[in-house]
C-alpha cells in the first residue's frame, strides 16, 4: 500500500469531486429499509477505511480520522469476524456471483482462505 500511495500521491488533492466521493462513501444511497444499517454499520466501516489512510492524506483532505487505536481495533475486529463468518457462509453454499466469477477467472487458488489471509498479514 505504501508504494501505491507514493505513486499516486502527486495526482491526489481535495476538490469538490473528492468531497462528493467522501459523502457518497459515508452515506451511499440505499433503500429506506437499510438506512439504519448504513448509519450504524457502514459509516463505521467508512471511518475505518479513511482512518487507515496515511497521515498526509488526512491533512490533505482536511478531515480528522478516528484515533489510531480505534482504527487498529476496528480493523482487527472486522478481520476476526470475517475469518469466523466466511467459512460458515461458504459451508452453507452461498457464494456471491461476483466471487464465483472471480474464482472462475483466476482459479481456485485465488479463493481467500484463512491461511492465505494470515500469511498476507505476516508478509506486510
């Protein structure tokens, strides 16, 4: 990620368009039935994503992130929950058509597994 941000940093900046993206990512248009979930869950996920950006990005966009301890704890919680829930979802036979298409395109070794996710965490 560090290399990616170093490559794209010169092209980034706050603008009316970036403010529109910020608003969209924090409050995407959803059916009214999903508003509560968006406000309670999705907004937290978007805050964690923003909080994981480098400090220079926070300065550039002019928005304060969550405290780093909250970002780290939140991301770990999402990872732990995902690692616990995804196998059960797969065992139940549910697979998103998007994930199935990606696995068909890339091959079964591309499917995320607990060992591959954990090895990716220790490699960084």
